[in-house]
C-alpha cells in the first residue's frame, strides 16, 4: 500500500469517484480519476451535477479511505470536482495528500472562493466563472478577490456559453480581470450532443476572433448525460 501524508481525523462527504477521461478544458481526452466532493452553494440553473449540491447528501468517507479508493485506479491524474470542491472540509487535506504522493491534480472550481494559502503549488486550477445566463446573482458568482488569487496560480478559465449574446459578457470579464486570452476556453452549454453541435461552430469562430481556446464536452458526446463517466 502506498504511504502518503494525511491529516488525522479528516472526514467529509463525496458524491462519487470514477475513472474516465477528462471531458473538458485544456487536458480534455486525458485519462483521469474523478473525485466529486459533496456540497455547492452556487446553484447554476444548467448544472448537470445537482445531486452534488446538498452538503449532507452523498456518502461519508475518511481521507484515508478516499485515498485508498483513488489508489485502486490505474491512473495518477486526479480531478477534484463538485459541486464546489473548495466548500468541502476534505478539499485541503485531499489535494495536499494527492500532491504529496506525486499525483497530477486538477481542481474544477467556480472561482467563488479563493484557493487555500496552503494548497500545493502544482495544482492545475480549472476555473469556470459563471455568466449571467447561469441564473446566479452577480454578487454570488463574481468574487474579485478570489479571481485575482486564482490568476496568481496560473489558472485556466473555462467559460460556459449558450448564446452569441453572451460573448460580450465574456469579453468584459476577460478585460476586467486581465485574464490571459490564451488561457481562456469557451465551452458550449448542453446536455445533448445536438445542443453541443449546434453551438460549437459560432463558439469556434469566437475563439478564432478573440484568441480564446475551444473546450469540448467529450463525455457528453461519447456517453450522453450520464453519471460516472
């Protein structure tokens, strides 16, 4: 059994763990283990993991037990996601232990919370700041201090768009926070392959026009809107 540093007594709740490929963002297509932590107070209307919102749902795990689950998969890239993983008491000890044993760690976050000061330096931060179309009030979805702290961590910015009118909001957000355009990815919103196919062409054109990247949703294209993939 691998040995790695843990925080004694660390416990929390998770929605699921599974082994798949990263479906989105700059590492799309790479095999990865997903650890979905339970709890999210952001509340996007189009969220496809609403089962992870309730912090009392899911199942309780110890940190050691969760690390054993992760170690059982044949992969050393771990995506810590949610919900909003930074709301979980497991987040900091989990990423610290994963990084301590040499795993590549990605974190999927909404950017509503700043990264903990003691989070490992090598984490890949995939930040999906929500636009107005998410149905979340601006004061809840835009945390300027958190966004600036994530900029200092060389984050990637994955912005989900559903209609061309949102591109102006994307540009204003990019300019307001001086987000590096080469690190901004536009991703079509959609739970069905037809929706993604319909939105992708104009999103690709926007990426070409403004120097952004395009992010697919490979897991939706391959398996549809299913859990555990």
